[in-house]
C-alpha cells in the first residue's frame, strides 16, 4: 500500500469499520481501487485528504444539485445551528418544508419527513400495506429503494455492483412478499397484475431508474403501471429519492405527467444533510399515526439543520429557468460524450435524462437490468481509473448515475470531455 493520507486512513479504517467504509460502493472494490478519503469540496470540485483536486460528477450520489458547500446553504445551516441542532419537537422549518413539497410535487397533498431514502420507501410500503390490507409488493429488477429487507430482492446500486441478488439476513418469509419484474416490460407487468393484482399492496418504481446506470422509462411503461394499479386497488409508489427536484421542480411525475399514490423523496430535499420524506394523497397519508393507526416515528425526523439546508437548496431551485438551464447544460454534456464515443469507435451507450446520466460499455441500447449488466465491467474499471487519474471523480461502479450540478461551468465540461476523449483513446 502506498503512503498517501488516503491510504493510511483506509488502512486504519479497515481495522475498525467493515470494509473500511460506511456504505459498500464507496470502497471502490469493483473498479479495483482503494477509496479516496475526502477532506473538502466546493462548487464542482472535490479534494481528497492529500489535497488533490477532482472535478466531481458523483454529487454525493445526487443531493448536491447546487454544487458543494453552496454559500446560501452553508449560511442557512449556520443560522439554524446557533439556535439548536435538534429539539424532538415540531418546528416552523418543517411546516415550510412540507408546504414547499406539497406545492411542488403534483401528487403530494401531505408529507412526513424521515431521515433517509431507505426510511422513506420502507415507511411508504408499510403505509401501502396497512392501507390496502394486502402484503405483496411489486418492484423492478435493477431498481434500488434503499436497504430495507423486502426491497433488496434483485436490487440495483451496490447489490448490482457486487452481483448479489439479495442479502443473507433477509428471511425467505419476507422475500416471498416481493415480486421483482423486468423494468420496462409492460407485458410481464400486465401478466403479473392479471394473476396477483388483488393481492398486491404496492407497485414501487424508480420512474427513471438511476441505480443500474440510468434507464429512462419506455413510452407507455409508467402509464401502464398507473392504469393497472388503479384497476386493482394497489398503490403506485414513485421512488423519487434521486429524481425528486433533480429532473424538474415537480420531479419525474411532473416530467411524465403521471400521478402516483405515494412518492418517496430524499437526497436534494436535505441539501446534503441526512433526510427523506414520503407523501401522497391526504386520504392515504391520514392513516399515519398519530392521526391514523399505521406506526412510524423518528427521533431526528424533520431535523432543523436538514430542513434549513433543504429549504435553502429548494429556494434556489425555485428560481426562474433553473431546470431549463440545468437541462440545457446537461444535454450539451451528454451529447459531447456521445460524440467522443463515436470518435473513439468504442461500443458504448450514453443514457441520460436531464442532469442524470450514465455510460454503458455495450453496443446495444440499455432499457433494463439485463441490458445494464451487459456493460463490460472490466472496461468500466479501467475507464474509471483513467478518468480519476485525469482528475475526474465518477461513481466507482458501472451501475451508478453521474450528476451535473448547477456549479459545473463550461470549462468544467470541456475538461471532462478532454479526460473522456483521452481515456477512451487509451481503452481502444
Ligand atoms: N431510493 C433510491 C432511488 C435511491 O437511489 C436510494 C439511494 O441511493 C434510496 C432509495 C435509499 O436512500 P438512502 O441511501 O438515503 O437510504
């Protein structure tokens, strides 16, 4: 092992933290590297513990849509912190956050704050089961909804990265209530609903899949989910933990014009602090305790620092033309990448929606998990290293999204293209 600060920290961490990291993909094992330990970040740049600068396209896995350490967000956190960091009691900030979400997200009339995306999906599923009185949950292969037991079946993100279909510790009894179907396969979904529709509590989906790279919904896919769930009385849950406030002010549901029954949020609404939320129609949400009988709780839920950081972020995103500008810049970037791929003559596909995108080393279009898994992992690992050595920080997995932030400027994009062009040349 070399003697950088990162390598020394990693060596230490390996002795006292499983795998040396607090979330598996961070360990960079699938790309054959040791993790960089990060000391600070500002705007579009991130700096490791050895002081090296990288252009960041991970964005903390999505939340940092304004870029890192945005002055407005930092000021809001400082202001909130001097007044106390947690009360375990209601605050005005929570009400403002709830109102902002209700105003922004078309299907949400009432919302409950939690502390992570995992908590949001787990609680939404409990609510759907309690509300419908049914047990079965339908999800889609390659979608990741956090690490709650029943949602790990054929999941994306770290499970795809490490090629594990579920996890020891999840009882078969729990898994038997999860049905996982191919993403974008309307016929398989219709067959499932015909057979088991009356027993299905919820259909949960990433409306734009962002945990097997990026896979947009095929025309008619989300509409089919909406139609059949309505007909059978199952609740449709959009997991917008990534897409919420990322692909538009009203998320993917606004972009595609579909109203789910429940929506899960996280990432951006916490401005980089731990957060999650789930919401939906009043009639359903009123079943939550203490108004209703379905239990869910949290010591730090609605934490004032997270609310302040989230509100400061949303305040910027609320501005005129923010998403048009972000989308324009992003489209330019993805198109530039496609040009580089063409020039290099390497079989690769770029999938993107707005400011989220991914590169797959395969010549076939990627429309589902099987397609994503066709991406050449060994080539991705070499590509990752080449990019890192050229100062571009990407997610260390072929099955994660890259994110453009408002802080990326034209020269950042050009720098990334140069690194990309050079890396592809060396790969071919
Ligand atoms: N849902 C989606 C779509 C996600 O991408 C993630 C995490 O990346 C989660 C849920 C879980 O969120 P968290 O990591 O905050 O628990």
